[in-house]
């Protein structure tokens, strides 16, 4: 697959994750929806970051294997120090590196079998 095709798959995956998140949110009480508004905004910002990010093929492949990219990135950023949007993009970089490393380790284990 080309990088463009993989990027399209990643964009679709992120949109599906966000749609699922919003569907689950709509089942909550209004108070809970309000409490999660910052999480919602942050996840939308994450999708925007991915729309202009130049990722390597292996990074995209690793992200596509991740169960829920938005939840993973939200949790990592939300629990980190400095919670500013400037720090969000840096956190994305670190998280992509961690996800890629996990992906490489899984591929290595599969080859050793």
C-alpha cells in the first residue's frame, strides 16, 4: 500500500473513533457531556494534528494496529504535565514513537515464531 492509501485509512479510522466516542457521549447525562467537553475538543484537535502530519509508513501501520488511537493519545496527554495545546503535538510525537516501538516488537515476535 502507498503512504497516501495508508493515510486515508488512518484518517477514516480516526473519524470512526470520534464518531463512536460521540455516540457514546450522547448516551450520557448532560452533566457528563459538559464534563467531557474538554476531552472532546482535545480529540478533535488530535484529528487535526494528524491531518497535516507527515508520518512514515511504519508509523501509520503501527497506528492502524492500535485499538483506539484517540483514547491512547488523550490518556497520555491528559495525565502528563503541562496540558497545553502546544504540548499536545509534542505528546503526539512521543506517543507515535511508543506505538511504533510496540508495533515493531510485535512484528519481531511474530517473525521469531
